[in-house]
C-alpha cells in the first residue's frame, strides 16, 4: 500500500506505516501547499493529514486513489466529511488520547492569565524586578472562583475535574443536559447567557462547526464580568477576534488565554498582543511528548485498519 504523510510526525506513527507499506512524508517545516500535497500523495491509498491541510472535494478529485484520510487531531473542521463520504473515502480522527493534555494547557492558560505569570516573567527578564510590590501584579484568585465550561465533552469534563481540585464552582453549557456527568463533576447546567454572566473564568471546549463559529461575539463578551477571563483551547473562529479586541479595549473582560486564534498564526503585530493580560500560545494544547506520540500512533493505526479492511477504532463515516 502507498501512504502519504503531510508532515514529519512522531516516529512511532511513521514506523507503523513504514512496516506496512511505501510511505512518503512531507519533510518541510511548514505545511505543503495544495499542489505540493497533490504531488506528494499522487497514487497513494491513504493520506495522513494534520489540521493545517484542507481536505475537500477538489483535493480528493485530484487524488482519486485515496481511500482514507486519517487526521492526526481530534478536531476535523479542516475536512469536508460529506465530500469524503460521497467519494467513499473514510475519515478518521484521534480523540481521547489528547484529552488530559489539552485540559492541562487550558488550566495552565487560566492560571497564567489570572496570576499574570507571563507578565511577571517578562518583567524579570527585562530587568524590571526592582522590589517586592504590594500593589504589583494583582489578579483574581483561581481557587474558589466560578468556572463556566462551554461544551462538556471529553476535554470539557477533564477541565471540570481539574477545577474541583481548585475548589471551584463549575457551571457548564451544552446543547443537551448531562445529568450523569453533572453529578459526577458537581457541575451545574446554565443557558449560555447565564453562564457568561455568572462565571469568573469561561473556558471553551466546543468543536468548530456551523453552530459554534463565532458563538462568542460582542453580545456574549458584554455579558461577561469585567473581572472575567476567557480561555480558548478549542478553535480560533469560535471567538470573533474583533469582538475580543473590543472587549479588551472597552474593559468588558479582564483577560484572555488563547491557544487558538483567528487567524492562525496570529501575526506578531496583531493589536490583541498589546494587552499583557492576553496570553497567546501557538496551538500547543496537545503538545506533550507522550500525547503527540499517541496521536501519531492512533492516526497510523486508523489509516492502516481502513486499508486492511479492518474496523478502524476511530472513523467518522461508515
Ligand atoms: C486537535 O487535535 O484538534 C488539536 O487542536 C490539536 O491537537
């Protein structure tokens, strides 16, 4: 079998693929352009992609031999699943293996913004630590605060479990109430507007789709407390960037921790970065050694299972 991989991924995944077939890997540090991807994957049976590759009908029509697209990510907004299904192409993802690592980073961002860790660090590096300041670097307490989780899937639940260790009150919003999870996590369901108004921290854990694109805009940000912090480790376009900028300008919220942005990458001169209480990381929520290796392994196993006609562990379409 012939397999194309759109970037260098952890060895464990590449080794599994190489044992099974003829593998071509895009060695560039940046993602391949569409034409480069087509050249790389010409004649391939399986394509292992990352969230940087847009997989749509046009790409699939240029790669008619491809029977499976295995995305090394839990999110799949880069893939037109309907177009794949129409062409009989299986789509696989890597859920579960990154849940805890992503929740760690969401909590890390929450602490970083609230306790002004990057600001303090930058000041020390810049030689601006002059003395102990009774009024310097004050921020909201995390312990005992109210955390609003939007989207109580696997990662949202993992964040809720961490919040319990900080003695936080946990609210959540999801389209459907989850009584079993509410009980286990001690989480209370709220309408989105109520959650935004009551929470000291709001953390987003929804997939990007038609319903969630731009779901946090001016109206939603204005409902938040001026002391509140918004955390986004989901997908950048869930938050309207201009509205977030306005929220910081107008003091509608206190700060934001963003692992994902719109656009991505966020340009270094983007006005959001002028705000010290906006902490931005470069989409690294799943970036632990172990988790990235597990993602690569699962993506490889999914791809091989489809090509071997076995039932793949994680496939979105029949
Ligand atoms: C995903 O898996 O969707 C993340 O955004 C990258 O790990």
